[in-house]
């Protein structure tokens, strides 16, 4: 059986991409947390690893950690370590998930809808 292109899987194993690290140096990334690049790729970023550059490219628009993991076809743990590296360099910003306790209740939303209908 011959492997062609993506069928063969990644050429570099995930642990090699992270230097053997299995956890981010600082903090952790929730799978639904959004990440967004702080700027586009620049020529001075040429020495950056392929995966890091790809994350910056993907994150020109907000992406969840799970989306980045899926698009790169890498384990979420590996992506979390790579994202932490980018956050340390201030190349991405984190947008934590919304705390459900701060969202309006269904009663408030119904009252707003009823008020709009009454107009």
C-alpha cells in the first residue's frame, strides 16, 4: 500500500514540534477558547516553525483551539503548547469563553422579545 500526501500523516511527530513538552509553560487553553493573531505573518517570521506560522495564518480570524487542532490535524495537547509559545511572543491574543453566569436569563430575553413585539 502506498501513502500519498496527507495519507501518510505528519512528517514530524507532535512531541518533536513541542520539544518534548506536553503542557503549556503558562496557563492552559480551553478547547472552546478563541485565539486570534495580533498581526499578519511578516518576513522576519521566516525562521518560525511551519506549524507556528500556519497557526498565525489560520488565526487571522478568531478560531477556537479545537478548530486550530482540527485544521492542522494535530492533537489538541500539541496545539495548546504551540499556542502558549505564540502567546508568550505576543503573536496571538486569547479570548476566553463567555462565562454563562454573565449571560441574560431566558426570562430577561423573553421580556425583551415581548417588549419588541409590543412596539
